[in-house]
């Protein structure tokens, strides 16, 4: 076939065929890529802003530089992350500086339809850039190059050749095939974005929350009352219930079935298998921590290490080296001897003590290393066969004696040396022998529920005798009188601060951060206690002079009683260095948070006026093509909303209000010579109807008018 073409190269027919092929290629070729998935030619302008046209190529470029909108049908943490990025960023993949990342133009909820969001941001960009030109600002080639080179990291590509020099060909391919546009369109777009960013710096540079602003918010938080409380429930009341042997015997006569059921439920308690207390030493696939490395060792190296440790231990057993004996009953250090010089009956204890010292120094098992390899609980044969040990270790332990070194054993974790520290014989108690004990427990449990109020009232009466004494001391006194020990069942616990923190009020709290419905404010809901009727107002009424609440409070489910006291603040002179550092950090963090919020408010105020003025002057003209495009996008979104579960609207607190002493106090900003209060938060969700309006972006710019 090629021979025919070559022989007819001067034929008019061949010229016509090649001409048709070339013409078809020119007319049908289009560039498409991740940022222009639709491909095709530019169909013309979508929106005209102050004489500047936004065409489909530029719009597609901006869409690709923007974060995707989360699907209404999406769920879980992935949706929360996607929603945060979508709502709190503006074209994050365009190389924008990190400090301008979150300067968005939206005064309320962000439009859920991505095309609406992006077009609003383009309108903002054009108007702000025009304002920058009037200020005499411009963009140098160096600034453009710097912005372009940021895209290497964002898109995981390189514009350099093998020698590290800029390669124009690689850059051309990236713009044409990845971005799907011409270099002229792309570079014009970036120049305008850079100009917009310069204006943003000018508008927000002077906006700075002061240290006093941060102190006011933190002071308001510190003014929120904190409490100490003692909770009394049935388990606590059991300690106050006394049952004699005769009472238990009489009760058992009429409750044989109850006792039998309790016995069967506590089979493991009354029938315990033989158990062993063991110590272990692990050499795993990590280098010694002292070397500060985490490179994997080969298996042979691990085996060599564990064999060396075992060889040293064998020398101790043989009496070749001296070792430390166990500490005395008074805590005094034991003597140092060779094992042959130790009484035979004491040798197992000496070997266990030596193993403990070696394990503490060389074991890589983090849970037991600091305790000399000692596992907290005695283990049965079945328990020994489970991780971190295995069946081979369980079998060896069962036949081993106290003080005998076992192993090494190869497991999934590495190599183990194991030593039996003690044995516990199997125990079995039949129903008849357990009846008295179970009857006493069941009778106490039966009476305890009726004793809760009595115990709580007695505790409250004890606290009233010295109302300014810490409840911790009151709890100790009750425990001592009731059980004979200070560390009895009662404990004073901290709770609070009470009410919503000022930072949560300003930002919407953790619910807003996670994209969850706002948490309803309930004055009677206290962290650690739950909802307790009347408790909130009672806590706010407490003072240093009268720190003890005037009554015992009951939980909503009726199962707990609370004695409550205002917690004393720690005087500044008692603050440790760590406390002082933490307080200074909190102040700095709060100042940064306030600065970010006020900068955003300043920017939105500036953009709001620009867009409103442009709308009023008729400078924003939306074409019928844009109207059709956004209507179709809204319909698709509305259809997807119908298939997804609805989520309540997010509440939003004022970013510039603090609550001091129960009164709302605004933090005033001076923006452009004017006092600017807080930005209003939208309190209604976007309407998921067939044509949802979304949110108004700082001005009414969301209703396309046919051109």
C-alpha cells in the first residue's frame, strides 16, 4: 500500500486524499484532560465581568483547580474531610499561598453546586484584579514563574530536564494535555490570580487581633465555673450496707434459684485453673533504642542476640558470675553473691530477680520492659498460648519450675526468653461452699439500691459541716469511716468548665469542624454528669464564699446522686513552669485564631462591596449558555439530594463576639476606617428543591440572567 502511495506522490488524487485527512484532523482534534474532561472547542463567553469575558476554557481551568464538591450521598469521615476542603478553600490546586488558602468570598453557606461556587470565585478574581490595577499593582515574569513552578509539587510532575534546567517542551505538554488549554489562557489566568492575591494581602495585612483580644476570650473561658462532684450509685451504696451471716443464711433459704444462677454466671470465679506468673524478655526486629535506629535486623542477628543473653544467664546458673539478690522486706538492696553461695531454697528467687534486671535493660517488649518483664496477671495454659506467646511457650511453662529459664522461642514478634516467677494452684469451690458468699453479695446488692439516697444524704451532711473543704477530703473521710481505708469507693471528680466555650461559640465548635448538626445548648447538661435538672443554674449561683451546692442532685435516669462543689482556681503563684508555658501557648493560639477569623471577615466585607457595586452598575452579565449550564447542574444536585438522607443545617456562632460575665461583648475591628461587627451566619440550610439557590456570595450573584 505504501508503495502505491510513493509511486503516486505527484497524483492529484493522492493530494486530495491527504488534504481531506488533514482537514478532518484540524476540525475534530480537541484537547482534553483532567482539568477539561469535556474537551471540545470554546463555545464562547459564559459570564462577562466589567468587560472581561469568562469562557468555557477558563471556567474549565478554574473548575480543575478547585476542590470537588462532596456528594450528597457520601457518608463518614471522608465526606467530612471533603466538605471542609470544599467549603473552606478557594482554588487550592492553583498554587495559592497558604495564608490566602481560606480567603473565600462567601458570606454564608457555600453553594453546594460546584459550578456556582467556582463562577463566583472567578467573578471575585476579575473585580479584585481590576481594583489592583487601579492601585498600580502588576505581576512580574519572576512572580509568574514562581507560581507556575508550585504546580510541579501539586500535580506531581516536573518541568525540568535531566540537567535540572527548565524544559519548555515539558511545560507545553503539561499545559496542553493536563490543563487542556493554551499557554496564553493559562498564564493570563495565573497573572490575574497573583494580582488578586496581592490585593488580598493589602486588605488583610493590617488586620491583627491583639493580645488583649485573646486575653478577653480566654478570661471569659476561665470565668466559666468548674466544679468538683461526688457521684453516689448502687455500687457505692454497697459499701455502706452491712449484712450479718445470719441474715445471709435466712435470705438464702428463700432464694436458692437466685444463688444457683449467680454461681453459674461466676463459674470462672469459683473454678479457676492452674495459673502461672511469668516474666518475659523479647528481642524483636528493631535495633537497640540507644542507637536511635529503627532499621530491620535479619533473623540471624536476632537469634545471635537472644543466644548471647541466654549464655550469660547460663553462667549465672553455673555460679560463674555474681548477681544481685532480691531486695529485703524493708526495701534495702540485696547482697551480691554467686549462685553457689546462695541457699538452695532461695536460688529461684535470686534467678527471678536477675532475670528481671536483664529484661528491664534488654527486652524490646514495651508493655513489660519497665517492670522487669513481669506480666501483670497470672495466666492459664490457654491464655499463655495466645499472643504475645504461643502454644510452644505455654507447654514449656506448664512443665517448668520457678526460676528456670525457658527458651529461646521464635514467635511472630521475635525471640522470647521466659521465666516462671510463681505458680498458682487450681481452685474449685462447689455451690454449697459458695452459697454463703453469694447470698451475702446478692442481699447487699438488693439493699444497696434502696440505700443510695441515705448514703448521698449522709455524705451531703458531712460536706455541710465544712462547706469550704475540698470534696476530695470529704470523700476520704467517708471512705475511712465506712470501709476503714482512705481509698474506698468514693472519689471526688472534676467537671467543667460549664457552658459553651467562647471559641466554640465563635466557630461552631467541634460539630462545625466535623460537619455535624449543632449541639443544642442545655444549661442542665454537664460533662461527666449528663443531664441533671436544675444543676446548671445552681452551679452558676455558686461563689467562693458559698462553694457547696444547696442540695443533692439526681441524674435523669434516677440511678445516681451528686454532691457538687465549686472548684477552687489554682492561684497564679502555684502555676508550674509547664502550666505557664501551656497558658502562653493558649494565648498565642487564640490570638492566631482571632486574627484568621477577623482577616476573613475583613476580606468578605471588601469583596461584598466590590460585587454589589458591580451588580448595581450592570457590570456582571450572565449568558443564556451559563444559565442553562447552572440550571442543569442544580437539577443534578437536587436529584442526588433526594436520594440522600438530609442533614440538619449547621449552626454558626459569631466570629467576633465573646461572652464576658454573661453578657455579649463584640471585638471591634477597624477595617478601612470603619468599625465592622461580626459576619452574619446563615441559619437556614440550602433549599434542596429542583432549583436550589445555594448561598449568596457576599452579594446577590447567584441568579443568572439570559444575555
